[in-house]
């Protein structure tokens, strides 16, 4: 009996284990999200437009998605893709970079941000629209499907592909036994004058991630019997780098043989030439895609694109008359992954297969079509105000927007900072802006820039790049994110700039360049208004009247007035001691002595950190003793080669908040110890002030928190320098020059370099060497100052 009992017990155990495994496998299968094409199969008529939905089933806490949809380009052609309602159904903010298209595939994805949980359940991720180009069947293959939660953790996903069958189009009453006719599907529109031939860029505006690839389509409208074309596409080489170019389908759509020269790159322009061969059939008519140029976004900012010197001919090589071409723009925003804290973003790396497919080789035979002569037409300069593109739902106001400086004129005193507002008027649906100012650095110097209230007044989140600055040039770029709400309209302050007068005299603050776009990155018509003028007079006598004189009353006289003692602080902040190997963020020097009127700096240092991708800190000081003047990113964060993005600092009285993040795939963050940032102060009045370091945050490149200890410092200000005369700002002015004259590592665009007549790329390297020398020599300067004070005492 015991043997039978043992056998029965064993059988029951095995049965239980089997059932348990079945249940676990079923649950695991149920927890996998399913991403599918809907409908899975469909039949459409040739020449028609149809759509497929990309759906997700049974997913929990979805924060981001990405997919690649493959198709047969000989049967269907891609038109567009749009995000569906499911991802943002819990109220999280959505950001969708432009789709990446290739021959036979489209790659698309969206990420979310916010404190709400991700979407759960089932719903529509995206809708993809195609044209049924030719009779046949095409698979719709879902590949590279990726789902993640708001923290960036992967969610298992099972793809389910689909297919489409394209039937013959509706037969015409009289069949034509001639040559193949072009597809009746309307081509892309430039929005120009009806009946006039024009070339344009599509999309007119787009927003892309730094480090990603994006496409620019060159389109023609209202062509007649097109036989050949040539053009150059100019781009902003600071913002984008050329990757590849391939011809579009329009030129050969009537059945003619097409022969194209290899694209050529010269400076910031890509040239493209294609021609057709033979006397029959006729060339295509109407609208179509001439070529697609692929670029890589290499730096955050706003870049312009323009079609230059287009020449189009018919099949007899007669030049076709056309209107001026229409340009476009691209806004490059920081890649979302490096943001400190939870990182709700999907993979932001560009597709590894961004090289164009091999272009078919055309056999060049006897060509009755004369080769195009590259004769530029004087009327083919791009319109400076390309206000076309996807039509928004708002009604534009008459006339262009205007950007101006307020006040138009003001007076200032040497050594006393002043502010200038840059104001926009008559703008509609503002999404991003860029302006460049020029000043006379012998009279005033740039200190800091603060985003105005207007760009974010409708609730759109706004990011600003760390301003580019040279000795006489300042460039500020800010961009808003998201598809909703609409951008602000009307008038308001774009940014407030702080300057420091350094010498008596007069200077103009000229507005050199202005770019405005809507949230879709479409260029706006804008006019440069008046700049500002500043007259600088002598400052209040540098003897800044030594506040309450330190007269010590003998006897029991408990005077409540503060009588600051010259010399070292009464209780210098002790230097903290950390255990060896502790990751820490500290203020250096921990304590220092300065004179009234001096500029001095403190370094925010990181110690023993590994794989640093971002940092942020808050500094508090006593505004009755010292005043904040500026802040710049240090050398350490970018030391591993990652790109650095620093939003504008937030300074409010006695509080400064500043931070920077990095981006770049495949490059680790910085490791070791080094300078995170340098903060510039000016000694305002005798006394002591803490330099309190709080709200410190370190994160790796994926946004994971790096725990760190922190320690602040202190400064003691004495009135011994009150007698210094003239414009002598004291030894601290040398350190101030390093921060005020320019931030190391920032590169101005070539247009600015031409305006200034200087090579700012060389200046960048020189500033790095100069600022590095100043940083290394700051401690020596501090020691010399201390020694000098001992001598004069």
C-alpha cells in the first residue's frame, strides 16, 4: 500500500507541477503586449489611398513605442504616419519625432513625459497612409517593435503583420494601347500659385532629435512634359550634416529612362542632376517628388533649408519657366533620453541602416536630350519667408511678426548691470525662436539670459539652449515641445538679457538675425525691428561708501547694527570630510576672502563619480553681501565626448538653479573627478555669506540617479578695496572675464563668423585653452590676493 501511495502521490505532484507551469506560461503569454496591423488583410483599388492602423493589445503602463513597417514599394508607396489616441490617453505629454523613411519601410515612434501612469489596455498606436501605386500584393511587415514603460523599461511585445492586395483601377471607356500613363494620384503640393511651376521643400518644417537622421523632399508642382532637372539644396551645416541623396519617382513616372549624376557636396550645398533619355514617351505632368536628401542632426538649434538655382527642362531641353522656389526649416531638439530622473523615452538612436539602397545603374546611350547647362537663373533665389506647409487651424494675422529690443534706449553706469528685453509683436502660434544680437564689448559685456514668459504662456514646455556668445555676438535659441496646446499669439517678451557696463561710452545692441517658427517648425514671416542703444556713464564712485564704519565703541555698547570685521570670516565653513571613494558634489574653495567690488568665482566640483550623464544643483547666497553674475558649464561633463545641453539658468534673488544633460549613443558618461560648473559672483557689501549647495542631482546617461553627498562653502567680503580708484575692478575681474567674455566650447554658426569676419571655430579652441588656463590659475590667483592683503595690512 505504501508503494501505491507513493506512486499516487508522485503522479499527483507531477500533475500539479504541470498545471502550474501551464498556468504560468498562460499568464506570461497574456502579459505580453501584441502589436498588430489592422486590418490584417484588405483589398484596395489601384490609384486609391488607403490606411492601416498599428494597434496594441493587452499592454500595461505604456510610456513609449516604436515600430518599423515594411512594404513592397513597387505596389504601394508611403504617404504619412500619425500618432494614435492610445498612448496619451492617461494625460501624459507626447513627443513624436519625424518618421524615418527608406525605400520599402517607415520607422516611427512616440515617447511620453509627465507624472501620470502610462496607458493600459488596448488601443490604436498609429495610423499609416499609403498610395496604391500598382496592381499586386504587398506584405505589411511589422519589425523592430519596441514598447517601454514610463521609466524606459522594456515591455515584451509580439508583432503581427498584415498584407494588402491592390486590384486594377477602374477601366476607362476607351482603352489606350499606348505607353504607360502616370499615376492619377495627386502629388505633394507646394501651395504656390495655381498653374505656375514651382519647386519647394517638404516638409516645410519639422522637429527632430539631435543625433537622428531626417529627410528633406524636393518637390515640383505644375510641371509640363518634364525631361530633366538640376538644383542645389543649401542647409545649415552647424545644425545638420549631409548623409545621402536619392532621386524621386516623378521624373521616370511616365515610363522614360532616367540617368542621374552622383550627388555632389560643396560646403553647405548638395547638388543633384537627373535627365531622361529618348524622344518618347512624353515627360510627366503635374506634381511629384524630384529627390530625397537625408541629413543627420548634429546640434540643437534652428536650421534653414533652401532650394538654389533650380533648372527644369522639357524632353527637348527647353527650359521651363518657374516661380521662385520655396524653402523650409528644421528644429533640432535635445534627445530625450538623458534627462535626469525617470526617462520615459524609447531608443533615440538613429536607425543603423540609414545608408540609402544602391541606386540602379542607368545605361547611358545616345541621348537625344541635350545635357543641361548649369546656368543659374538670377530669379531663382529662395523666398526669405516660406510661410507654406501643413496648414494650421488658426487664422494668420495680416503682416509679418516683428522682433525688437525694449527699451529702445537707456542709460547705465559702469559696474552696474542692466537688462534688455527682446519682444515679439504680431506673432501667431509661436513654437520656437532664435535671435542674434551684436554689441560693443569694449563698452558692455553679456552676463546672462533668461527666458521670457511669452513662449510658454499657453502651457507648452520650452527648452532653451545655452546661449552662444563671442566677444561681440550673442545667439539665443528656445524651442517648445509637444503637439498641443497651440503656441502663443500676439505680443510678449521672448527673453531678458543682462549686460554689465565695463567702460563709459555708447553702444548699439543690434538685432542681426531672427528666426521664428510655429510648433510644426514651419518658418514664419518676420521683420527685424529696432535694436537698443545704451549710454554708459561713470559708475557710482567706486568707493561704494564702506557701509557702517567698523568703529568699535569701547564699553558695554550692544549696538544692534552689523559691524562687519575686515579680514577672514568669523567662522569659516569647515571643509567636509568624506569617506574615501564617496561620490560628492562640493563648492571649491570652501572659504575665500574678497573685496567689495571684486568679481570672484566658485567651482562646483564632482568627486568619484562614474558614468555621469547629467547634473543639477541649487546655490543659495546672501544677496545683501554678494550678487550672482553668471554661470557656465565646466569641462568635466563633456570629457567623455558626449554632446552637452544646458538650459538657461534660473536665478531669483538669492537662489541660482542650474544643470546640464548630455546626449549621444554608444559613448559612456564622464568618470572620475572634475569641474561641473563655474559660478560668477560680485562682492556687493562687507559681510559674510554662505554659498549653500543644495538640491544636488547626478544621473547617468539613461537617467538613473547617482547618489551623491554635498557640501557648500562661504565667502567673506571686506571693505578694504573701497579706496581703489578709476575702473579698477580688482583681481577678481580676471576671473569675471572668463565667464562674461564667452563660455568655452560653444561654437557660433558660420553666418555669424562671416558677419564678424572671424573664424569662430578657431576661437572655440582658443577659448578652451584660455578658460582652462584661467581655471587652473584661479587658486594661484587666490593665494596671490591673500599674500597681497597681508602685505598691505
